[in-house]
């Protein structure tokens, strides 16, 4: 009887441990992919807005950047992108002030 329980435990460990590791690993890879995608989107949107201003337009991606930043933070983002978004918010605010001072 003791041998039967041992065999069941060994079988459970043999199946469950690798399955758990695979599940955790897959979840981690997905999270990293989401973070990288959001990071790329944020940087691209910031560049697009800065180009628009250089061409005489007004930045249009503010809300999209904030939404992507939320995704980035939720997937464990770091301080580099946080600093870029903070800098962008200040820059955007300056652009709004310039626009309102013209009118």
C-alpha cells in the first residue's frame, strides 16, 4: 500500500512539475512580449508626435501613449520608459500652452 502511494506521488510529481514549469514559463514569455510591444508602441507614438510638431501640427497620440503605458506598467515595465513618458507629458503640456497662447 505504501508503495502504491509512493508510485502515485512520483507520477504526480513527474507530470505536474514539468507542466507547472511550462505554464509559468509561457506566462512569463507572454508578459515579456506584451511589455516589449507596449514599449515599442510608446516610443513610436512619441516620435510620431514630435515629427508632427516639427511639421507644424499638434501631437495627437497623448491618450494612446497613456494607454500603452498602462499596459507597459501592468506587464512589469521599468523606469526607462517611465522617464520617457514623463518627459513626453511635460513636452505635451508645453505644446498645449503654445497652442493656447496663439489663440
